[in-house]
C-alpha cells in the first residue's frame, strides 16, 4: 500500500482545511487508517483514525474540530479540520495497517505516506 497525504497549506486561525490520503493497492477497505502529526521539536502524535469498519477514533482535544472519513470506492481517507489554531501547525501524516492494537499507536500501522505541511497563522 502506498499513501500520499495532501491538502495542507497556510491558513489563518479559525479557518479550515481538508487533508486527503489516497492509497494505492488492493483491498483498501480492509485497512485501518490513521492521521498523525508532528510539530518541530515534538514527538509524532495521534490525531484520528478510522477502522476498516468505519468506526472512528479521535484524540480527546481534536474531537469536535476534526472529522475523519473514508471513501473506499476512491481508496481515500479524509481529515476535515475546522476551527484551526496556531498550535495545530505541524506536518500531518497518514498511515495504514491491518494489525490489531490501539489506534493511537504508531506501531499499528505498517505503511506511512509522506506528510503534508499545515501552517496556521494567528
């Protein structure tokens, strides 16, 4: 499975962005997909995940602002980000995997895409 995150950019605080993560490969609907982010000097952190069953998981402080969804016909997962804050500035990565485990654990995901930069200005 190959992934390529896109849709990042520069946005003012309070604005919105929609990130996309199209995947190549077969049986995409079987994969759990997660979004993680990494700010300069910080560790990579979990943002949201969507299971193959379409159950969704969010880190606590993202819920209500971000929405993860998937379109299996397009083999794509989306992350809609609203009410963006400067502290959301980071490189955002999507990852896919089929292993069991906690959705916020990076080791659950075998495949990672290159990130997309999100910059939120104040």
